[in-house]
C-alpha cells in the first residue's frame, strides 16, 4: 500500500483540466474551456494588477509599496534605455507587462498551495503553448516595427555591417536561420526551465514519499537528503523564476533593438 | 508529457485565455497604469532637479549679495576711516593754532613780567644805592665824624657795587 502511495507521476502537475465551460466553443472545433491553466493566468493577471495598483498613489515621497512598483518600472525602463536607447521608452508598457506576467506566473506556480487538499498549483509558463504565444507576440512586434520603420531595408539585418559580398552570400542564410529560430528559443527556454525545475521537485518529493514508505532506516537515508535537496532547489527555483522572466524580457528588448536601430 | 499529449485538445483554450489575460494585463496595467507610475517618477525627478536648481540659484544670489555687501562694507569702512583721519587732522590743526595762540600770549605775559621784574629790580637797585650811600655817609659821620658829600658817597657806593 505504501508503495502505491509512493507512486508520484512527476508530469501529472502539468495536466490541464477543464474547470467549467468544457463545451464552450469559439468556433467549430475551437474549444475554450476555462481550465486550471486559465485560472492561474487569471490569478496572475489579478496579482499583477493588485501589485501595480498598490503603487498608484502617485505621492511625491513614495511609500514602500509605491517604491517597489516604481523600482520595477524603473528596472524595465533602464533595461530598455540601455538596450534600445531613448526610443525604447515606448516599449515599456509591453515589456513591463510581459516581465511581470511571466514573473508572477513563475512565482505563483511555486507557491505551496498544495498543502490545502484539493488545490493544486499550476505553472502555465511550463506549457510551450503559452510561452510560444508570448514569444510569437514579441517576435511579431520585432517584425512589425522592423518593416514599419525600415521597409524592405529591414532585410539588411541578415547582412552584418561591412561584410564583403562573397562572405555575405554565406552569412545571410545563417543569420536568417538564427533570426527565425529566435521565437522558438525564446519559448523553449522558458518552458524547459520551468518544467525541469518542477519535475525535479516532484521527483525528489516522490523519493521522500517512497523512502518513507520503505521503512524508517531507508526513509532517513533517502528521504531526509532528498527533502534537504528539495528545500535548496525550491530556493533555486525562485531564482530561476526571476531569471527566466528577466531573460525573456531582456531578449525581447534586444530583438526589438534590432528592429528599432537597424545597423 | 501532458504538454504534448493534450496539445490538440487544449491549444485553443490555452491561446485564447492567455490572450485574454495577458491582453488585460497589457491594457490595464501596461497601458493604463505604467505610464502614470513613470509619470510620477519623472515628475519627482523634475521636481528634485528644479529644487536643486533653485537652491543653486539661491546660493549664487546669496554669494553675490554677500560680495556686494562686502564691497559696500569696505567702501563704508574706507569712508569712515577717511572721515576720522580728516577730523583728526582738523583737530590737530586747531589744537596747534590754539596752542600757538596761547604760547604767544604766554610769551607776552612772560616778557611783560620780566620787564616789570627788571624795572622793579633797577628801581630797587637805585633805592639800595641811595640807602647804601646814606648808610655809608652815616657810618663815615659816626666813625670818622666827617661829613661826606652825598654825591661823593653815591660815587663811592657805585664804585664798590660795580666791583662787588
């Protein structure tokens, strides 16, 4: 019986379950059931809104909360100014929303709400359908801005500056491929990082449970080190949650820089 | 992996709800709130810069004011110094004049007094001669019993006094 309980499927946490509206259809075949994933997106959106709304007092001398919100907007603003320049300011709303949405989504997936029976945390950023849409959004902005500002001259992005023609013949296809890979790398990086951490935590959790089920001696030998490792990896995951949100926003701003300031 | 196994069933729901909630976040937070927060920050930065500039201007004004005050003060001091020197010179001059006047007056008095003394002395001397001549005559008359002419007595007294 203990062995049965010890069976933890580390992938089950990524399962999407419709909560209600499982027969909602956008069009024929396009099901838009409100799932646990959608619920956590909603929670994330509300949390981001609450966080930012707390900084809306607009006082001359900011309080702690206002200071925290202004630090975040200032952080994104500085990042865009450093990467794009003065023109980067108009992208602050998008990059800020992107950064906060991913950051809060990552962090909320780590909140141990699972201690309450029947409630399971869900990390929507561990689904490449979600990260893919966000990456496509960022990539679309790059394309739209690039072609809007530079027209067909935007294709010169694939030819680095002062490249001899003979070299350009070889370099341009490589640059083109690396450019087209961007949305995939952007989406996969976040998805893989978030999924890997959660899988690792679940695998270690299954070690703790299985070790405990196999008797006190084995439980102490396997369960305790695994649990200690879980605590450490949980701390690491919080760091990863921040870093991945930052990397996503940073790379998006770097790609926008290509479109904004074509060499 | 549920991400792949469920993809056909869930992708439309995932994309739809992500667009809904990320779109809401972008519209409400990104476009609605972030510009206001950045506006507040800009306003504060401007105010701080303005305050600093005003403080600098006030400081410069105070410096120039102090400079002007110092200059004026120096001028006043110089003027006062000049006034004092002038008054001193005037006072010295008038004191000198008064002194000179007093000196001449004193000199005159001294001269008069000396003249008076001289006169008194000569008259006294003349009397003494007279008295001496009479005394000499008396002495001669008593001692020698000889009558001496007053003129001779005078001459003798004069001679003795001149040698004496």
